[in-house]
C-alpha cells in the first residue's frame, strides 16, 4: 500500500505536472493518443489510489460509451461513408453549375455551396475534402484558377462540417459538456453560414480585383433546357436528405439520434433511386464507419479514464483555479482558453481536445457567467482553425492524398493562410457579438 500511495504524497500540483509531462513524452514516441491516455490513467490510478480505483475508471468509461446520443455518431459517419461511394456529391456539384452561372469565381463559389450542403448531410470533415479534391479541384485547375485559391477553397470548404449541423464535433462537445445538442445545432447554424459567406466574399473580392486568378466560364454555352432539368435533379435528393435530418431536429419531430437514423435511411434510399445501391457499397461504407468510430470510441475511452483519475486527484479543481486566477476580467480568461485550444489544435486530434479540455474549461466558463452553448460554438470555430493549421492540419493531408503530384504539402499549407485568417475573424466576431449564435 505504501507503493500505491507514493505518488499521492507529491501533491496535486506536482502530480498534474507529472501527468502532463508523461502525456507529452509518450505522444512524442508516436503512440496513439487513445492508448497514451489509457496508460497514463492506469498508472496514476494505481500510483495515487491503489487497485481499488480501477473500478471507478471503468464506471466513468461506461457512462461515456453508453450515452444514447453517442449512437448518432456512427450514423452520421455511415452517411458520409455512403456519400463517398455514391455519385450524389458529383451530381450535386454538376447541378450547382446552374447557380454559379457566368459569375467570376463561380466554380469556387459553387464548391463552397456544395461543401455546405454536404456538411448539412453528414457532418464529417475528411470525406468532404477528399470528395471536393476529386471533383472540384481538377475542374478549377483546368479552367485556369489560381492554384492557391483553388486549394484553399477545397480545404476550407470541406472543413465546414465542423460548424454546420449535424456536426460530429458539436455532438462530442455536447456529450462532454452535458449541454443540449439540439441547442448547439441551433446556435451554430448561422455562424457556419457566416463563415461560408466570408469564404464567398473573399473569392469574389479577389476574383474581381484580379480577374486572371478566377476566369469566368465561356459565355457561349447553349445548354438545352432538358439538360438543365437533368442537372437540377441532382439537387433534389441531397436537399431532401438535409430537410429530413435538420427539419426533423428543428421541428421537434425527432431527437438528434433519431434524426441521424433518418439521414442514413435517406442516403440509402437515394442510392437505390439512383440505381447505385449494392452490398459491396454498403460493406465498404460499414467498414469505413467501423474504422472511424472505433478511433473516436478509443480516444473517448482513454480521455474519459484520464479525466476521471485527474478529477479524483483534485487536478480539475487545481487547473480551474489556476486558469480562473489568470485575470479578474472574464474576457481575458476566455481569450486565454481560446489560445490554449488553438495551440492544442496544432498537435492533437479534435476528439482528444474536446474530451480532455472541455471537462476543465466548461465549469470555468459557467462560473464566469458565460453560456456553455455559446462556448461550444466558439470551440467548434476554434477547431476549424486547427483543421487547417500547420504542422498537422488534417485538411492539408486529406487533400494531399488526392491532389495532383506536383502540389506539395507546403504549397497546400501556404494556400490555407488567408482562410485561417478568415476563420480567426469569424471567431473574433462570435466573441464580440455573442448574439450571432442566438444565445
């Protein structure tokens, strides 16, 4: 028993520094975050409390994975996986030609609008960037668009799934912060559209200041009405799926979990109507879903165990007092949290950040008198920046996997800098004008 109590004698302050130091060292070895957090949680549970603390860890993990709302995560991931394998996204992009018209920079704007619709269908980020990288990027490059503008539009547009409901990031935040996911969806809807609007405005301004970077489509196109009607049909099924998912949530007809099942049914029916449905498609989508959700669950298990042990040690109270005492001005504390999240986002996955940082930050936010739903929207906007930020911005790596060989990772990151600036501007606006979220 003396062995097991030896760590406790060090005190919570030293224990906190040791825990975070161990986390950092193990992450630098390349061990996945899920296994690092589980290992550190187990070591500190045994070293601080002894073997009797292990059942407390398992009970905390069970409460995370048994949440009814968590069922919606694999449903939305499955929707995205089916979309990846169907022609729905391609037809949607083709149909948006009618919206872009002869507008200068129209194909880039068309890409952003398609990204918003795809985000509203599934809330998954990686798949969107890959789809747009395969569909939109080659077309913009063929038409003579500036490479950096085209790359930035695809990555930034594809990352909108973080903000636009039904966002998986919002669902995980809601589970961690214990706030209504329906309220989070409502609060994030307009900020997501606002950010997309910033992207559109940026494309238009650059295109009209320098027409050579975004050439207009030829004016001598005589697309017959029958072809236009055929293109418009590509809009119908995606819009019906979006209405089915978001309409059932906002209309109070279904919960988020039930709406996710409605979305999966809608996408499957769409593939059947388009004569694309096959068991091979469903098998591939199911395996992709298993891989993605497995990663999220394992990170969730590890983070839940670590936060549980840290809380028992008194670490959460220690960190909360440390952060809250930075300044008497609540705004300074909030900005400090945003800076920490920004730095964490450069190195960690958003799932790990949400599950590790939110149990610490949300109670402080509530004590400061801020709305946790509003803070959730700020968190998601901050994670937008992390998806594009070097050195580990996942959006760049997703695009690199499907981009032409002559587009380097360095060029992709350089292309994202203006869009990162727009994301930071949107985050600043949300902080200055909380009413944008309707809260």
